[in-house]
C-alpha cells in the first residue's frame, strides 16, 4: 500500500476555517487512494466553485478546476478519452446539487465510470452562508431571514430513483467508515455518488459535528444494497439519516462501453494521436 504522503503538496496555505469538515475529507480521500494504490499520475480530480471545490488545489495530482456547477461534464469527458485514469468529480452541495443538478441527473443516466463526491454542509460556505439545496426547513440565514421554507433536495432518493449504479452517504467525522465507503465507490465500475455530511463551523451553527453524530446511524449488515426498493425507503428516512452504501447495481454498462469507440481498439482516445490529427485536419478542411 502506498503512503498517503504521496499526494501531499507540502507547506501551503489552506483557505478553510479551523474545524471545517473539508480537512477530514481531504485526509480521508488521500487515505482511500493510497490504500487503493492509485498513483498521482493516474488520478484526475475535477471540481467546480466553492470551498469544497478547492480540494484539488491541496492534492498533488492532475486536476481540472472549472465553472460553478460544471464539474461532472469535464470529468465524464476525461474518463471517456482516457479510461485508464481514475476520475473523481468533487465539490459542495450547492455546486453539485444546485448549479450542477442537471448534470448530476444526466450523469446518472449515462453512467460514466467516475466517482462523484459531494461535500454536504447544508449551506453555501464560500458566499457567506446562504441556504443551499440541502438546507433544512426553518434554517435561518442572512438571506432567508424567516427561515428556509423549501423541501431540502434529496440526492440519494433521486439517485436511487434513476437507478444510479452506486449510491452512498458518509460523515466526515468518521474517518475509517468514510474511507471504506470511498474505497468501494472508487473501485466500483460506473457512476458512484457519495454524499458526505460535513460541518461548516462558520455559517451553519445548526448542523454541527454534534448534530450529525446525534442524527445519523449506519445501515447494518442486514441491509441489502441490491434491493432498490428498500434503498429508496432508506433514502427518504428523515427522523434519523442513514449512513453507508444504500444501493449498488453492478450490471449496468458504462458510458465508455456504450459509445463504442473502444469496442475494437482499447487504446485511449487521448493517445490516438495520428487518428486524432487526421480527423482534426479533415474537420478544418471541411470548413474552408
């Protein structure tokens, strides 16, 4: 097993508040990748905008930091042109579920072989505390001064309803459990959604580390992750929020398999230089 230090950037400034749950997720992801033996040159992290989206800046690896809500499309494209890479799209609940919600839906339908990690702190942390898509009813902010009145977005229920191939939820305060969930998600062939609860110590004084501990529980060994109906029932529980792997469907083919470009030639598209230049040349000539 590799040491997680292989991903360390050295002595750098990290723009998170002390106690932020992002620190734990950064550590856990490095541990999971090192345990899997995925080297920095074989990994690509893709993010959008927000505090969570800064994780690739603190990771010694390849990364693409794009537009708000737009992490999943480039992640899908990167995996499509080079399936040999491990590709992880990661960002916050506002970025992935708000601005990027449409891309989440279509990624589930396409089933690219990528992992989608969402840091869910139920608030917009970068822009100083507005309600996010997952903020709970009654949550008061400088913008929602009388409290949130919208039903919070349920990413797990959506993913199970659309038959996503891997659906899980974790908590940043539980390092070993979250590491194990991420290892399974990254190892999974197909689109894997992992929603990770994490406290925002500056702008969410309701959903704290203590709150998450008291209001969550782990799915036990009797939970059948192949049972989609039961997974959906677990996903819509609200009295206490389940953690663990809700649903897995290992029988779905991936986007890379379905597009057909690798049916006869397994060489990644990104490495087919001669063929790529010929097509580009033909395209340019066709526009003259």
